[in-house]
């Protein structure tokens, strides 16, 4: 829990460089909430491409009409063969499913 007096925090009060960067990106209040929630733990942030792959794949499937694979591949920065795998719901080499982990 963040004490009330901590709401007066300023950038010069923060002595951890990583937290300065986080505060710069998300704002001081959100940085405090993140630190409070994950205190002492580690957070993994995936690459943005990995985080957004689900929405990208959904858009590709919604927009694919059988004749626009080159245009979609260019728009979403994937190869045509990769795009076809997405459209056909084929497993992508190297992609791990939850069943592979168990």
C-alpha cells in the first residue's frame, strides 16, 4: 500500500534509474502502482511484436480474401508463407503451445 505522503514524490526523490525511466513512460502515479503491486518481484516485458501477434493474426484472418496475400504480408510485415500459416491456423515452427509445456 502506498502511503499518502508518497504522493508528494518527485523525480529527484527516485534513486533507481529503471524506475525513473518507467515514471517517464507511464507517469509517476502509475509507476508507484506498478512498484507497489510487484514489489521485490521481477516482471518480464515481451517484445512488442510478440505482444501484438494475436491482434495482428486476427486482423490478417479478417482481411484475407484469398487474393490479397501480398498486400497483407507487406502491411503486417510478415512473409507470404507465414501469412498463409496464420490463415490456415497452422502451428508456426518454434512456437510453443500450452500443451508443449506440460
